[in-house]
């Protein structure tokens, strides 16, 4: 049976031109063998491929059509990005949640004419139509959950989902190509002046950058200041009338329209896209796969180290050298102690502080980093 299982999984991967990594194959095989599985892997490793291949692998194994995987996600950006990516691969994917206005798509979901369904927690909890859908014969017993998490999150997820002796598969979410740095929070005018100056000088050579904000109002304020300082250079070429298509700076928050969100994802994901800087809240932080992001700023500290590792891990998915810079100011009362320790640290390796509480042990001596490529503390040693 195990030989047949592995054969079906590998065939499913080969149909879409993929060669599975060790942990991807292990996770799929373990789940298809009837186990609850908790997967914790670094950003960019390919977690989404694990659940995306399951419908095809199950169909091959059972020798019948109709397997469906449901992915619960709070982020519209992730659902839109993943749906588009998997449709291009030939996997029938759809999403249900804010921004889904296509009645045909909703009908497909209700009838089970899909392989991969992304759905928001709000839709599951608040809409009886979707709650009843999950109880129908089409959807029963067709759910997998995956996560990248600390030990604390692992305990909460296992308890909340009533996982039965879950098999833990993964590795430490260490991104060795990312250089970590902490700087004092500057004045916003000064910061935007420097960004605008470099963007004007470099144009399309400016590295793709995400500036994470902790709330919508900060995002709005920074966008207004950058727009003022850039003037006509906010588009490329300068003065271009089609701002949405030719913008070099855009913001992405829950309040952004569907049109703006789609434009950001399309331009930022395109290696030849014009968009250079995205000002974003956590709405943009998870699951959006843009290979060539070079710099991640955090304007003020995030609430947890887990959030910081997840969002800073958006950089360097192509394994090229990248930077994650925390602009550390007075933290709010909602910021965990671990983030405060990281922001105030002057003596310990930043990478070790970030990863100490994750599910796997880090051996600093075994990493690929030398002191010059690790963090702003190690470089001084």
C-alpha cells in the first residue's frame, strides 16, 4: 500500500512539473496514511504545494474523481494569489470570502466542482450556507490544516482542532539568505525623504520592498507623505496618467478595493512589474509568494516574533541576499516580551533570538551564515 501511495503522490507532482522536497513528500504521505499532520516549514519552502497536490494524489490512489481540499485563510490576498497560481497549474481552485462577487464561482463551490477551496473564517462561521455545505456528503472528511508556528501556537492549534496525536513535520524557519537588522525608529518625514530620494535616483533599479505597518492609519500617513515627496515620480515613467498600472508605490490594507489589491498582486508578482514599494498591513503578510523581494521594513514592532518571522520571510524567496529591518520604537502594550527583547538586543545573535521559541532546535554553528551575512550584531563580532 505504501508503494502505491508514494507512486500516486509522485505522479501527482510530476503532472504539474514538480519534484517534491523531502518534507513535502513526507507530509503528504503521512496525511494520506490517515494521520493528523502539523507542518511547520520556512516561508518559501512550498507549504501550499503540500495541500494543493492532495486532491490529485487522492484521486489517483482511490481511482476515482472528486477529492477536495479546504484551506481556511483570513487573508484575501493569500486566497486571490493562490487561486490564480493554482489555476495556471491546472488545479481547479476557488475562493469564498470578501471580494468574491462571482455567483458562478459560488455555485461551483456549493456543488463541489473544484479541487481546492479557499474560504475565510467569517464565511464558515457567519454564513449558514457554507456551514451546511461542509456537512454535505460532498465535503465531509476532506480537510487538512497546515501552519508555521512556535511551540505555543502548536499547542493551541492541536487543542483547537482536536488533533489526535498529530505527526509533526518540518524544520526551523531559518532563512539563511536574510540579513537581520534593528534600527531606531526614525522620524517619518526623514524616513520618507530618504526612500523618495533613492526611488527617484534608481527608478526601476530600486529593489522590491515591503514596508509593514501595524495599523491602517500609519499606512495611510506614510503613503500620503511619500506621494507628496515623490510627486510625478510616483509613477514610471514620471507623470504617467494611468496611476494604478504604472505606480511605483502602492498600499495594501483590508480597506483597499479589490481592484487595487489585484493590481498590487499582479504588478508586484511580475518580475518585470513597475511596482517597487508596497506599504502594507498584515493583510499582505501571509502566503503571497513574490520571489524577488529584497528588503522588508517593519515600521514599529509587530505583536509577536512569530509574526515577524512570517512577514520578514517574505524576502528572498529566490534565495538571493535580502534584508529584514525592524525600525524599533516604543512598543504598544500588545507587543510580546520576546519582541521587546529582540528590539533592545545589542549582544546576542538576532537570528538566534528570533528562532529560539520555534518547534525545532537551532544549532548556530551549523548555519550557512558567516558573521557578515547573519545580522547587525554578529557583523560586529
